[in-house]
C-alpha cells in the first residue's frame, strides 16, 4: 500500500506574473484560444528572471501556463459547482469542471508563444490567446507537446465544441472615431473587441431580459461600453478606464 509521504502541504513560488489586457474577470473568455487577438506577456520574476530558464523555449509554438486563480482564491471552494456549459443551473463535481473555485486554486492554459524579449533587464515571454487576468501569478511554464497533449479521439460530453460566436458586433459612429484614435497604441483593438464580444460575455441569467442594457468592460486601459439587441451587439464608446477592482 502506498502511504502519503511528508510533506502533504507544499509551498510554491510565483516564478512570473502575467501582464494581460483583461483588467477584470468580466469578459475574459472561458478558455484560451477563443480570442486569438488577445496579446499579453509573462514577466519572469526575481531569481527566475534569468535567460537560461527560457533557452530553447522558442522551439515551441505553444505553452502550458500553470497559474494561481489569485482573484478568487479567498472565496474558497465547494465540491459541487454550477457549470456555465450546463446552462448555469445544474451542479456538477468541481473536478469535472474548469471552475476557478477548486481545492487548490490552480489553473492551466495553453497559449501561443509569440516571442521572448528583454527590456530594462526584464525577460518577457510574449503570448496570445490567453484567458488570464492581469496580475495572475504563474507557478510554471511548460512546452505544449502536440503528439502527447493533443488527443484527436478525446471526448467531452459537457464541452464538445468551442462555444458558439453568439453576437454580431458593430461599432457606432462615436466608437468608430475612438477606435481610430487608438490605432497607433492598439492597432488590433477592433479585432480584439469583436472577438471578445462575439463570445457574448453577459451572464446567462441576464441574456433573457436585458434589452438595451448598457454593459462596460475594461480592456487594456480602456473602458468599452456596449449593448445588445437580439443577436446584434453595438459598441457605443471607448474611453479611458478607471480601473477600480478585478
Ligand atoms: N484555462 C484555465 C483552466 O482551465 O484552468 C482557466 C479556465 S477558467 C474557466 C477561465 C476563467 O478564469 C476566465 O474566464 C476568468 O474569468 C477567470 N480567471 C482568469 N484568470 C484568473 C485569476 N488570476 N484569478 C481568478 N480568476 C481568473
């Protein structure tokens, strides 16, 4: 019989931190790869800010990022959670979901590795397609190995396909002018906003009865305001955000 050897409590260091355009949880896609226009960077910290750690990493197109759900960990966990893919009402075992409320609040995301850069003595792993909140602490980074990590015959009855792109996104005149002003700072902002909103980030219970309610979301340092009528999502304005909480 195998016994648990000491220790059973482990102490891990954050080796890096994520700089993400997602400044609050609202509107972050549910999984990586859904919003390919999301670009972020992982900054190696302290003793780990050493170029030797990432030698040959660029031989891999994608990475596993193992991280802490730092913004929800204080809320603890429950054995049963409501899975959004089941309509948000039915409860299912936490280990059968990708919920953030887990016994150990650890997440894992496959992201695209764009490149590795060094600026002011800091090493940055530039990534895209992330589903990570700004400030997310990173415990580990590993290369994605297609022959082993991609299982063509795998099945998931709960999440068999990527979520549908539910909304058709357009920009009103004011938003279009503001988009134009942002072009030099954020050249891919339009695509980014379109991809985020096409996922329909509204909570399930709101979708039934929120005709023309105005929503706001923070991307980069910007507040984007939008509303939905049937399946049409109209972006109303893009302005500088006051980022208050996550
Ligand atoms: N891909 C990861 C996984 O499977 O472990 C995360 C999946 S989880 C369902 C994705 C959600 O986690 C995002 O929509 C966002 O709301 C939330 N999230 C991202 N970073 C977070 C963080 N640092 N703390 C708490 N929640 C976070």
